[in-house]
DNA sequence: TGACACAGGATTGGATCCAAAATCTAGGCC
DNA sequence: GGCCTAGATTTTGGATCCAATCCTGTGTCA
């Protein structure tokens, strides 16, 4: 484990928060899929750390709903049913307009320009994996001026726990709906730039609702991973 | 630390989940207040365990928003500003009607009877501390048939993180509003028993909104604890 | 041939030990 | 007398070791 120290240097020290970030990222990238088991020793070795920070990280992720634990059986990435994902989208429909309303008055012209740029890149882009990333960046970007921690954390959590299913949907047939998404993003963005909170909230809520309904039409997304 | 094992036996083994429950309870009972520091060794000794499960428990609570951590400085119970509590209540206004809608069709007649009983006990009761407990039991009881974990967890979290401020408000002057609370509970409960989701959601949302506005009229609740 | 039981390996849970960082205290200096 | 600095103490962070539990593979017996 001499090379460990090097890996350690790369990552800048493997604190439990860093391990949590690493694991969260693996799950978001779909390198850890629902049902996958997470072995403490594996992760520890990969990051050149001991199992202890891994255990703390797993506890954090557990509280975030990104992993589930069974005593003496270890951690897994939880599988969500279609109904659970549906409810999570309903939660998003209600929470994200609130986050947007909190953020909107505080967004600067620079922020607007950044969001315009992200949306342009979404429209230019054909790659589905890149789309997922930019779509997230667009939405969370519109909330970025909201500094209420519980709200931010909760919104991020809802995105994180459904990331796998978003990806599966987009990969499966969501491509054809891309132009609708873009049109809706444009409506939201215009309202944001006008600082019209009422419109922005309404358009956002509709956007999430329609996405949710679309998801409900693709039950295959929730089938067994392999 | 020979007596440790005995304490251990009392609590039935001090796993990290148990430590987390213990700490969560301390915070909910206001024995740990916003700003208070939590020393790992203290808790470990009190529960007759080593510091390790305490550390894991603190990580869980951190992810739940019940504690905050600074590297090498330890854990504290976070202080919330009036604005933060206000936003948390807005989150409740939106999320709890959803939880109620999910739960309502699944509540049995037994559940209804139980809720009636809880509400009766609230009305009979003068003790403020007991009121906090029963009020929580009433509301979470109406959501109890909803088995969507992310939603349940989030609602519980919102209640937990504002518990101290609810207590401060009730202790300070909320007493005079008790009859309003009871009337609103009655409206909600009747709608629940009728299985009228629309009414139930509307009454619940209004109930939380009015509570939030009331809280905003008592800025002293958010003053320094001591 | 199938099902059950036992044993060995693998994996997690918990305790103790050591290192690093922060806080507190005391002393010196301006 | 107040402020700054240096050392000691306290507290947290991380690693390693041991115990408890679970999974797996093999063997035996019906």
C-alpha cells in the first residue's frame, strides 16, 4: 500500500467527506447502480485510506438516501420503485419552485448570462450523458442564489436519488422529448431574466410535472438493471 | 469503565444507529440546544461505548441537518435564523399535504380512532411540553400510512430541525393560539375521516401557513438561547 | 439426486492506539 | 496593563487489531 499515499496526495487527503463525495460521484455517474453492493475494503483501498472514513461516508450517504444498510450485511445502492420515483418527482414539483422563488431575486446579470450559456450548450449538444449534466447544471443553477441550506440539500438529494432513473429514461427514449425540454427551459429562463417569480415558478412546476408524467409512460426504466 | 458493560446491557448494545437515536432524542427534548457543542468522549462514556459509533452517529445526524461539523472542531447543534425557519415551514406547507394525500386513502378506521384519541388528549391537556409531543404525534400520525421513505424521512427531518423553535414559540406565547390549532386540527381530522383528500390537503396547508406567519410575529424565539 | 449441516473464508462492527489540529493557559514583551 | 507568542492540554481524525456475523462451498446422509 505504498502507492496509497500517492493516491492520497492526488485526492488531497481522504477525509470522510471526501470519500462521501467520491462515492456520491460514482453513484451519479452510474458506475454504482441500484442493487450494487459497496465493500468498505474496496473503497478504502481505492482511495488509499483505511476503512474508517469509508464507514463514516457510508453513514452520511445512508442519511442522504443514496445507500441503504443492513447490519453485518453492508451497504447497497437502493432500488426505487416507479411509485417512489413518481413521489420524488411530486416532491420536486413542490420544492423546486420554492427554491427558485428564493433564489430568483438574488440572481445577478452574470448568473443570467451563465444560465443562457448552459441552455445554449444543451441545445447544441447531442450527447445524452452530457445532457444529463447540463440539465442538472441549468436547474440547480437557477437555485444557486438561494442560500437556505436545508432547502438546497433537499433539492440536491432528490436529484441525486433519481439520477439513475433519469439516465435510464433519457437513454431509452427521452431523446424525442428534447425539444419540449428546451422550449420549457426557454420559458423558465425568460421568466428568470425578467425576474417574474410567478411565471418562473409556474413554468418550472409544469416542466417537472410533465417530465414526471412522461417517466410514468416508460415502465421499462424501472426494470431490473441487468 | 467496568460499569460500561452494564449500561450497554441496559440499552441493548450501542450500535451507531442507537447512538444516533439517543442524540436525536436529546436534541428533540431540548437537552441539546442550538449552539451546544457535542463531545464524542462524553456521549461515548454516557452510553458505555467507544467513540467510534458516536462518530458514525454524528455523521448521520449531520446529513440530517441536526448537527453541523467543522474539521477538528467537532459537532454542534446548528442555530437557525428566522428566515431559515420560515423557509422550512414553507417546505412543510408544500411537502406535508403531499404526504397526507399519499397516506389518507390507506388509513384504516383504527387509525382514525387513534387520531381522534390523540386530538382529544391535546384538547384535554394543559402541559406545553406534552402538547409538543402530541401535536407531532397527530400530524405524523396522519402521514403514517404513507410508506414512501424519502418523503417520510424528509418530513421528519423538517420537524426535527425546527423542534427547538417550536418549543420556544409555544413556551413564549403560543398558548393563546391553542384553540385555533385545535379548531384547525378538527377540520383536518374530519376531512381525513371523510377521506376527502382535497379538503384535508387545503386545511393542512393553511394550518401550517398560519403557524408560520404566527412564528414570524415572535422574533424573540430566534434570539440567543441563554 | 437433493437437501441439510458444518466449516472456512470473507466482511462488517467495535475498541484501542497514535497523530494532527485546535483551544487554553501562562509567561514574556512592549 | 494589555497583547502577543509558545507550550501544554484537550479533542478530533485516522489506522490497526480483534470479535461477531454472514455467505459459500463442500460433504454427508436420507
